[in-house]
C-alpha cells in the first residue's frame, strides 16, 4: 500500500517528466513554441508520463528515502530515465508521430536533472534542519586518516549530538588543505601536536582500519603526545563482516597497539573442508575453543559438537550461540577427554569429520607444583584417548592445539604438550585419521593470561606485578591465532607441526605500561613491581618461526617445525605409565618426563 510520502514522490516525478517534456520542446524552438508543436507536446505528454511512470516503478525508484538520497539513487534515476527515453521513442515510432529528435534527446537529460536535483536539495535541507536541532556544545574532535572510513565517519558525526569534527590529519600530501564533508585536512599526522591547541580538541579518532599495525601505533603515540584521548573506529575485519559500522567508535584497546596485519585465509578451501560437516571442538568453553566455534560457524557446518568438562563454560557458549547464531546446529556435551567410554560414545553418535582438540591444562606455575601428574593425565592421556577414539570412528582429521612452551620445554606444562605432539605423530603412522599439530604463543586476553590479571590490578589501584624487567613474550590476538589454526588444519594432514609467525617479542613490562596508559593513568598513579620469575617460567620464549628450525609453507604466517620423529610404538610404551595405579609426586613426574622428552630441562 502506498503511503503519503511515496505518493507525493510519485506525483513529483510525474510533474518533473511533464515539465521536462515541455521544456525540451521550448528549448528546441528557441523559447518560442509554434502552435502545431504546442498541440503535439500536449498530446504526446499524455503518453510519455505513464510510460516513464511504469518504468520508474519497475526500476525500484520509490524504495529509497529522499533524506538519504545518494549515488546509487542517482544511478537508478539515470537508468530509469534512459529506459523511459527508449520506450517513448519506440512508442512514438509505432504510432507514427514525428517528434523532433532534439526533444527525444533533451527530455531524459532534463528528467535526470529535475529528479536528481530535487532529491539532493531535499537531503541537504533536511541535514541542515537536523544540524540546527543539535546542541551547540558538541565536543570538538580530530580525525586521523583521510580514508574511506574517515569520510564515512565524518559524514556520520555531522549528525551526531556529541561530536564536532574540527580537523583531519593524514600523511598523504595530496589531501592537505582539502576538505572531507566540510572538515579540513590540515596536514600530516606529525603536525597534529603543533595544531592541537589551535583546534581546541581533547579527543582524536584513529580512522585507519586498513593501515598496518606500525602506522596505527605511530598515530596513537602522536595523538597521546598532543595530550589527546584516543579513540578508534572498528577493525577492517569487523567492518567487512557487517557486525559493526564505522560510526561505532571505541576506546583504543591493547589489541590495537599489539595488533598485526590481517590474516589471509583460503576461504574457499575452508568452506569446502568445514561446510556441511560435523566438527567437534574439545575445550569448547575456553578462550581458544569458543573462538574456534565462532569462526567455524562462518563456514556453515552441518553441526558443531561443543565438548567441555566445565558446566558453566559450556552453558556460556551454548547461550551465546542461541542468542547470536541461532541458525547453527550445535550439540553442547559435558565430557572429560580422559573418559574413554564417553569419548567413544560421543564420536560414535555424532560421527564428526574434523576434531579440534583445544582442551588442556595450560597454566605454567599452577601445573608445576602439586599438579604435575594432573597435567600429564589431562594433556597426554586426554589427547591419547580422544585421538584413538577418532581413529576408531573414522574421523578424517584431528587438529591438536599445542604451545610454544613445547619447544625445549623447561616446565611440566610444556613437556606434557610436547608429549601430546609426539603421540599424535606416532598415531599418524597407523593410517586412517590424519593429524595436524599447531603451536603458538600467548594470546591476548585468554583465560589465565597476564592481560586479565593486569586489568584487575589496575582496577584495584595497583601495583601491577611483573616477574622480571627483561621478560619477553610473543603475543597475537585470539581471532588471529584461531584463523591460523584453521588454515594449518586445512593445509596439513601428515603429522606436521605447524608453528605460527608470532611477530616481534614484547616486553611484559612495556605491556604493563601500555595498559596503565590505556586506563588513563601513568606510572606515578599505578606502580609496576617486579616479583621474580615463577616456577618453570622462562625469561625468553623460543623464536618458533626462525629459518634454522622450521620450513616455509605457502602461507606467509605458517611454517613447519623441524622436529625429531616420534617412535611408532610410543602409545604402547606410554600405556602402562599413564594408567599406573599410584599417583607420583612432582619430582618423580619431572624425572620420568625427562626420560620420555630428552629436550625437557626443568629449571
């Protein structure tokens, strides 16, 4: 049913068509229309208006809102006017009415001008009217970056009751002294501190979602030196996914400072591998497991089996899927990977094609003292039970998520993960299920990591505790780590150990300082205290992707570790040890791990 506004729009366009038809005649005869042609114009317009009206309707011209008229609306008007001109010409030819050719050429041009111009004029009037309603006390803000995202942001903020863009800074000299939606590009990003007082802004928005990490960090540092509170637009991945819009600005997070370039994925290959398949994720309620489930869901699997031993974690991810991804079939299952009967039952019932094994005990100091044997049972026996159940039930591929701490391990957790790797390589030699092992380092914000701990300490007023002033770690975001796990899972299948390019090592003390500054404090407000290395903790992690201990792959962020081969009978050798009736003490566990893992050297 047509509403009043749409009827007015239709009436306007029909009047515009009639006016354009008469103006074309008028111009053709130099503003003096002879009587015979005056009558011809009146007669033919009764045919012309309905023809154009029908084509306008067929072109979807009345689905848009004039207030938001833009380039696509103008394109539709041009196509519709062109189609109408051809239809009118054909109709006049069929009824044998000879109309001056210049009228047939000029009338669609005039129609485009009248219809397009009126829409844009209406939009400009509405935006000025809205601007008059916005309070005068809007907060002045500077935009860094003259990108497409910046243009969209400035356009959106023009209607914002909160912000007033007072200037733009960009390193591209060709943009300097030009304007973007009325906002002047004053100069390079480095010129910002010198002009900040003149512009009288207290905030800056980084609008460079496609820029590299180094460029974004430099922009943040310059804005901070200028005394500005720094905000940013969503990431390029989030904008492309449609989850957010460019106007949803937010505070700078640690991921923005330590962030890395986007991961290029074989999307078609992943869709073919995971689409319409049943995929099981162990540890599905954890930080890595839950993100795996979210990203697997993008490829439309037939079902995702969410396996976890924690009732609360499983409930949390189940509720998230029900709220955000209701179209994805899931089966949330409570189960312990060490439980042979439960694992065989689940795999027999759901018959997954792919398993991502993320369940593990991973906290180094916690596993080092009083829990060493539990780390062995969970990380080694749990992997063996699930992997052997996978072989017995014809699972095509088993992806083990390992850790950089398995490289020349100095702690129980790293040694148990190295043993899990060897188990998978040994089982690969039996044929059937194909195994892939993926190692990576620390991920930002994962459960039990340093980031949540620092946040809690800052919220409590400090101090922030760092174990050693020189301790360094490699970091990546959880989404990036999971993307590379999936890419490695797609590429591998021969028991390879993939290692991720973790980038540059980061000093934990620098990380603490960044988090303090991001929270609006400095080191005078929140102190950093050094507490000493914890049990089993290394000062420096191994460089996993170095050329001398790994081989390249077709993917720039994935390499294959050069590791010693696993004995084919390793599962049989371990059987008695893993199922022993007595519970060994920590010292015994370390001694026995050294026998199985020669490269393990406990601190």
